[in-house]
C-alpha cells in the first residue's frame, strides 16, 4: 500500500503515574515509580516501539497542588530528557521550559547541547508559566501580567534563535596543520539589546543537528495563538469538541499564513485522553474505577483556586456560581480558565462531575471506548480539519500507553494513517519539517520589532 | 595488606581534547571529538575503570578565547553529566555552575534531579564566574565586583540547602488506601527573603540520595577560601609548589575548624598535569611536542587580557613588565592572576616560557616524568600535608588519562594509597563524607547572617 501524503503525528505526553490524577492509586501502579528514571525509560522505549514522533514532558518551576494528591516530586525536564536520549535512538524528545524564569543564554545553550547529545531529536515547549507559586520562587510577589510574559517570551525566542545561529554550519574547520580549530569569521556575536534582554553571544555551542530545536507552543489565549503563529512548529492544545478543534486549527493556520509562513510548518496537536477497554463496557468500567479513586477535597481546593473563589462557595452537588469573572480579568492560564467554565456550563455539570472530568484530562478531550473507536475518533479529527496529529495523554502509565501502542497504533497503521517504522533520524524528520537555514544562508528571522502585541 | 586509614582521592578533570591547549593538534587526536558525547563517554568509563572518585567538568556561560585556538563548542555540563550518569554506574560526577548567572530554584532543582538520576553520584562545583564575556550574556555591561559575587554565592548556597532540605527524608508515604501520596507536614516552604533572592519553595523534587550534591569550590582568593571553609566539601586548587600547597591546605583546614567544622569534611585537591612517558626522556619529548604545537598569537592575546595590558606591551622573548597592578585591583579571577605573575617572576620566565607553562596547565602544577615519578610526587604531596588527593588534568585526552589509569593508578594501589575497587555507591561514599542530615533531624545550617564578608 502506498502511504498517503498526509500522515498523523503522535506525541506521547508523559506525566508521573498518568494523566488521571488518581492513577497512582490503581492496584497495578507503582506509586513512586515516576520519581525515578526507570519508569520514564520504560515509557520512552514503549513510545518508540509505537513509532511515536515524540514524547513530551510538561513542567513548572514550582511545587504545585497538595503533595498528598498525587506524585509531586518531578525530575527536571532537561535532565530527564537527556537521560531518555541515552535510552532511546529514534523518538523525538520535547521538554517544557519557561521563558519567564530562565535566561536565554542558559536555556538556548542547554537545548542546543541536548540537540547535539540526542542526535537532533529535541524540541522545546515554550511556556510563560502562569502560576503565582512559580513567581514566588523567583523573587516576585505577584505573577507578571499576561501581556508582559508574552512580550518577554517573544524576545526570549528571538534571542535564542540568534544564539543558535551564531555558529554557521561548517564553522569548525579543525585544521591541525594551520592551527585553526574554528573559523572566527563564521562564529559571530549576537549583540542583542532589547526590552528584556541584553545578550552579547556568540553561543558556546556549535550549531546543532536540527539547526535549532523544534519550537512547540501550548498557550491558546489570544497572545498564545499570536506567538504560536509566529514561531511554533507544533502546537499542543486542549479542545473539548471537534467543532472547537476545527475552529482553533483554522485560526492557527490562518494566522501563520498571514505572517507569510507555509501553514504546513505548524502542526496542530490537540490532546486526547484515551480510556481504553477491549469492549465499550470494559472501557467505561475502567473510567469509573479511576474516577472513584479521586479524593474530592484535593480537586475541590484546586478548582476553587483556578476560579478565584473561596472553596466554601463550591458545593459538590451544585453547579458553578453564576458570577464568575470573565477571561479578561484572569492573569493566569486564560484559555484553561475559559475552557473549564464553558465545559461546566455547556454540559450543565455539577461540581462533582466537573471535578471528575478535569481529574481525568485536565480539560483535554477524554474519549472512552475500544481501540477501534479511539482510532475512529482520531481519524475523524485528523481528516476533517481539526488536527495534524494528537498529543496522547494516557490516563494511567505505563498501562494505557501500552494499550495504545499495542492496540490503537496497529489500527491507525492498517488504515494508512500512521508510519510503520521511522524513516528519518531527527525530530524534524518525523514531523516533516525542514532544517532551518542559518543566518549565513539567508535564514532571516522575523524581527522583534514586529513582535506580538 | 590492610589499607591505611587515609586514602587518596582522585578526580578526573575532563576538558575537550585535554588540558594542553594544543592537544587537539596531536596526530592521534580527534579534533572534533569533544563537541559530541562519545568522546566523553569513553573518558568517563576510563576514569571509572581507574576507580577515580569522580570526574569533573569546568564551565563558563560564555564563548571564551579565540575559536581558532582550541575546541570551543562545549556541551552544557548538567546535560553532559546526565548523559555520563547513564553511561556509568559508580564514578562520581561533578559539574561547574555559576551562582552569578543562575537562579537558585532552577539550579538546586537540576542538581537534585541529577542526584536522583545518577543514584547519588553528583557534585556541584560552585563558581562566581569571573569574566566580562559571561556578564555580557546576562544583561550586564560590567563584571559584578568580586565581593558582590561572593556575597551572592553564599546566599545562593544557603537558599539551595534550604530547598534541598524542604522535603524530609521519608516524606513520600504513597498510601494508596488513604489517598495520601506525600505527607504535607514533611514538605515545607522555604520562605527565604534575603539580599539577592526571595524564594518561597518548597522544591518540586524530593530529597535526593545524597541529601544534597557534594559541594565543591575552586576559588583561592580570600573570599574564595572563606566560602570554601564554610560550605565546601572538596576544594579544587591550583598550586605550583609543595610549599604553597601545604600553606593553602593548612589555611583551608584551619578556617574550617574555626567555623566548627570537622576539617576532614573538606578535601583539598590540587590540580596536577601529568606529562607521562615510559622514560624521563620520553616524557620530556612528549612535553616538547605539545609545546611546539602551541600557536603563540592566541596565548599572547589571552595573557594580555589576563594581565590587563595591551598586547603590544608583551614581547615573546622579554619578561613581564614591572608595573603590573596588584591583586587588590583585579576584579576577575584574583588568585589566578597572582599565580601567573608570581610564577613568571619566581622562575624568571620569558613571556614565551610563561605561555608554554600556562598552555600546558593553565597555572596548575605540571609534572613531567615516568609513572613511578608521578606517583612519587603525588605521594609526597599527599603525605606531607599538601593534599587529600588530586585533580588529575591529563594534557591530551584520551591518551594521557589512559596512561594514568594503566600506569600510575597501579603504582598508587601497590603502595596502598588508593582503592582497588569501589566500596560505596555514592560520591559521598567515595570521598568518605557523611550524608548530611535534613532539617527535621537537626541538620541546622550555618545561617546567612554570619555569611562570608
């Protein structure tokens, strides 16, 4: 069978014991596995066996939520990703890092090093970090305003691109006879002076196998979409319905085209939480089991924080209050806030039901069914303009990733929607994205002056 | 033979193609090997075969020197160290990181993660980063003053210690039945508010196998010694003569005792550059070969920068000018400056000779001879109060590390000075240092109020 031109992209979103907050309490779960390396190595190899494009690690530089609730000791993503690079050979490796709480020189350097060490398999999920807890670990008493964080993010990316391009390809000549290791003319200062950063450069790492890491973005607010349209090569997004997903997809592609980009250069990957069973009944039983293990007091406290309400105003068997603030009054994760409020109102959920839904997928699309049914849902979204692929969020790990690899991936392959083996070596190869040109070859960047508002 | 109570500690200081600046030009050298992972994996396994306590990666967040001069594309040390952790099982792993250009939450977290991933084999070489090039990558036009950098370093360490202790040992209870993952009472905020940092905490990584990474320090200025005496568990130092080394050793131990520390808890490790040959003549021939490969214009430019002179004031066959500033006028690496000036004056070296000496060991003790002679020198320093062990700085890599492991280590073992196999699992085990108590067990820290001047 000739593979069709357009192929699905699958990313395995790994998170402690799984995306369902109660996954660690399942009888088969190792509740402390995710605090160590072995658990992640197993998952990475599993995803690689399933020929996933990439795996992905979320992150925030703060301890979140109640440590009683779920596994809360997390290996720092660039460290963990390096260890996973050593344990795998083909799968792409994407880590989240914050532009608000890092310095561009340090982070650009770490990602370039990771790209070298992994042989060109690294991606950076760019986040601005929307929590007060994180701000308070970096000398701030308040979360910086949303627009401020995004303006800083845009400049951070610009500086990083300049640093990654500060060594031309081929700058290392290693001429023993002449005593010239690299050509000074092809390693150039950056001399960036902007609103947030002054960085002289050059980087102390040569241009990496991919030119620079794949740029990934996950914010779906207005600022987030603008940033994604300009820089992102892949977008992770939480979309509850196929209609919403289509609208988001069209919007991101449109924005990218408007900026003169080829819209195939930005892959849109909604999250999906597949709750699998060999029959529909078994899948629903599995979902019920997981939801029963949720301890409501933790989730209630978190929902109250997200909605900016005292916890006393939420009643488990009541609905959300009517007088919630609009998204424009929220300085945190704007799109997540709106998604939660809309979900509760659209489906007329009680607080208890809402907590169940969020506990499973934190606002992402949850789908419960057989492998064939999950494949149907994926195909529907993929072929009707809602997705270029999916961010697969297994409710419990490793079990649900294993089920996906062994039972959903073969269906997708049979339908000609997904690769049967890796054909490329780098993460860019997997996503079908070109290696960016360096500055010397005319790979000019959109400039900071036209930055997102 | 019963091993004597006191054993040597050996650290393998790995740096691109070797410590001699011209090592990459040797016929047998792979001039680009050090830009990738494989070269380092080979060296790490070699040092582990030699039962070294640890290996060590230096660092500065800037591109230094002329890229023509020597390999200048460097993998970021915490990334490289993570990859080396995956490639080894016993050897300790020490990386340099700057307190001037990092945030404590980010760095404490990365080292804690590395300690988890490596099974307790990590050390942090604490540096304040003394170059203008680095400052200019982080929004500064000038190098911050020496005293300022050291005051920030002391507070940075205090915050890091608090973060590493923010989870008690045993805080993770993983009680599936009760739905309690960790005990909230045993994970505590840090609430640090100091002159340089405000950090709420707690860390989002549980207490690591070693409690915290081994703390290493390498500055030998007054501020550097004060910081080392207070916090360091190992000290790397450049000492040209055994007399100077004894005086430095006695001073550091004395300072530690004065602060109420057990002085066996701070290991003093001078650097030694062993230029080896199976005969003395062969060793000297090797040294000559290396020195001949030095391109003087690079070294001359660097010496001029270090001495704060226009390059025109240095004549290759003349001596250093008499009117050099004193150490108190130097804001950079003070002790390195004085060492260079003293070396040139004591041995009445011409600039050309000085460059040769610095090209080989950058101010560290260079010793040229047979394996027996190198072992004699090591034994002399070790048994006469000049060293607890050595920072081994092979002039060319991998060759000179291989020679050391295969020919010097066996001599040291025969003499009962060095282990024949690893007896412990962690870096602290190798150095004979206890695992620090957490705060809950009374492991109170010296407070920031009494910080170094």
